[in-house]
C-alpha cells in the first residue's frame, strides 16, 4: 500500500471525524486492502473484505461523518487495524 492510500486509511480513523474524504480514495483503499467492490443499483456499493460483507451508499463527492464511522466499523470488523497493519 502506497503512502497516499495509507494517509486515506488513517483519515478514515481520525478524530474528530473528517467530512472531507473522497469516495474515490476510499474505494482505492478498499481495493488495496483486498476487497471486492460491486456497484449496486440505487447508488449503493457492496464491499466484501476478509469474509465480511457490507453495503454502503455511494455519494458523488465525499463521505459524510456517519458514512465514515460505518466504514471504520466495517474495516475493523474485517480484522484490519490501520495503526498495526499500515503505519504511516
């Protein structure tokens, strides 16, 4: 995982929650983590990572704080710890 992806991953887990994380960067990070992403109807995307599956709304530009928290929870449940696995 390159530095740009690591920064985006750590931005997801930053406190306070950022409202300026682009959807594209999150998708790139998820792909780097090994997830399978499928675009679903109704502006949603399905993500499968390490045997876990979640469906998220797919905003046009950036994630809202609620979506960031959902994404963090999903990544953590999939067994990934950014500090341990992908330090800056």
